[in-house]
C-alpha cells in the first residue's frame, strides 16, 4: 500500500512539466493544442488541460493525471510510476522517439493527397457547353467574365461536405454541404498535390457560403485546402511562350486582374496564400498599430514578417528563372495593409534574388482587384454608358490610372 501523501505528491506534479520532461513538444503548453504523444507518437494526438492537470492521448484513449501519463509513456505499474514521479532522479524521456518519423509523415501526407485527389476526380467541368453552371454563376455574381480559354485547373461540384472539428481531440464532422468550386494545386514538378475548395452560396453578396462555427458565433472560412499547398500553385493559364507571369493570392483576384489589364497570352498563377508566395522572413518587424495581449496580460506590439526573405525556406512557391522573365505580383489591399505590404515586398525581393524581374501591382487602398472590377462593371452598366460591354478589356486608361500604389508606397 502506497501512503496517500506520496500518491498525492505524485498526482500534484504539474502535467505540463511532466509532459515536457517526458519529451512532449513545447506546443503542449497551449491547452488543447495537439502535439505528438510522448508515448505513442503521431502528430497531434496528445493534449493537456492545465486547469484539471490531466492529459489526453486521443489515439490510445489513455488519459488522466501525471501518474497515468508516466504509465502511458513508460508502460509502468501504478506504483513504479509514482516512484518515478516522486523520486530524486529527473524523469526519463520516453524510450521511443515521440516525434513522427519521416515515414509516418509521408504516409499521412499521401493519405491527404489521395483524399484531395478523390474530391478533385469527382468534380465536373465548369464550361457551360460541357454542362457547367456553378462557377459560371459565381463568376457572374463577382462580375468576372467567364474565361474565354479552357481552365483545366478548375472544376465544380453540386454538393460537397464541409468537415470541421471544434478543437483538437474532437472528431471531424460535416457541418455544411453545398455547391463548391474546386481548384487543382500542383507542385513544382506539375503533379497534383492538393485541392482548393470554395463553398458557394448565391444568396450572399460575395457568392461565398457563410458557414457558422458550431462552437461559437464566428463564421468559418468558405475556402479550404485538402492535401498540400506548400510550394504549390493553381495554374489558371499556362501562358505558353509568353515569359510573363501574373501571380496573386486567390482565383478571383487573378481573374479580376486579368480582366482589367491582363494580356491574353500571359501566364496566370494563384499562389493560394500569401505566406506561400512570400516565403519565410529573415526577421520580424513590429506592426505600427496591431497589439496583442500576452499570457500575463501585458500589451505588446504584434510582430509580422519583414521585407527580407529567408532564402533557406524551400517550402514556399518557387518559380524557375528560366520559365518567366517578368513577374507581376498582385497586391490586394483589403486585409491589413501593413502586413500584406511587408509580405508582398518580401515576395518581390525573394523573386528578384532568384533571378526574376518582379514588380507589384497594387489594388487601390482598402480594395482588392475584384472590388475594382465590380465598380468598373457597374459603371459600365449604368446609363449613359450602358451600351458598352461590362468589364473585359475595353477599359479606358482613366480607369487603369486609378490602380496605383498608395502614397509613400515603396513598390
Ligand atoms: Zn499516446
């Protein structure tokens, strides 16, 4: 029989300290954030609850106090686990390697890629003459002229499940189903690596579904990627022999920009997210106004990635210098301007350092290129200029001159 005070002493040890001593990643300090289990590995199956001083290993179902944790990791009896927790010696880390092996990661990645491929394979053509209508109607709502060329990287589906989990440890479940636009993400070698999905709802002004977060009052992102996006791109037009490439963050931005001032032979790529386009920063810079509150309640300036790229980052989008002489990077200004600007300058610097001639084309302050296109379309549609076709390439120089970087812009 083990004396109660000894059991209590073992049980009262901090679950954080014990988990860290046993080899859990630092990320475990954030409640409910999944990390690899120090006992049985994986990627995000292990989490703790500091207030209750307990852990949960989702994979094995093991959970409980620090004693149970030592038992799970070292396969010890209750008594031996207590001895280890209350003994003089430091807790030994797990005998097994808790971090997922490269093999595990590759298997996990390949599974995600196959799920993505299945979604993509189930997509239907977007062209009206081949039965497509969802993407056509979506583009029409966004004032984007339906592309005159065939976009092989876009498909559509009448009903696609939106899987979501409230927090690490919960099961994924379907919280929405509806029509969606699919975009194929390809890696550096041109192979399929993931699928980008945009859930649609034509009763919404922007055509994107408003999917409520079941855990709170927020709205979830109507765009999600299955599979990988790292280093990937969506090729909206391959541009054959043009040697000029326009690169933006989203399908709508790139197609809107093309409609406003693209050239028919120019390549059009979507970089999926700005981090993928800009790559990692060599240093962080303080944001002029954004503040955050740290764990002990102090107000601090938020830091964002600076202008200089970290060229050792090879996970971001790479563009072979031989393929394109000229890059035009599309800068949308509808999100936080300072952060976006820093990322776009970093992207430009990165591409210039890797042998490109790159420039940034900024949408006017507070707008993205789709906003610009929509206002041009509505102007063209209203009398007395009602005779002209909306948008398209018939836009005059005056409209174009409105598209300039903001004052003080270094671009
Ligand atoms: Zn485990």
